[in-house]
């Protein structure tokens, strides 16, 4: 409920904001607002950020499964997780 506190009242405002950000970026010669925002950062390109996030997700998922197995191993006998 808390995460929906501004919906639907702010829905149209957000759509307008996203459209204006996109228009600003394209007027300035960028493909998207993300490209515009990243142009003067260390990452420089959207693809670099996407690759980083993908690798982060893969490592986090592997670590999550590893820790879940450790957690299951520490459970008392007869207790099962579904």
C-alpha cells in the first residue's frame, strides 16, 4: 500500500516527466535520457552499465543459492523449506 501512495494521482505527471526527459536528450543529440545521463560519467555508455548490472545479478544469485544451502544445512532435522 505504501509504495502505491502516489498512484494514480502522479501517473500522468510521471508520464509527462519521462516524455520531457526523452525530448531533452534527443534534442541534445542523445539516443535516450539514460545515454544523456551517462555521457559524462565513468561508465560512459548504457551497454557498459547493463553488462555490469547483469554480471552483478549473476554473482548475487549464485551467492544467494550458496547461502541458502548453508542455511538449510544448519536447520534442525525434520525442518524443511519449500
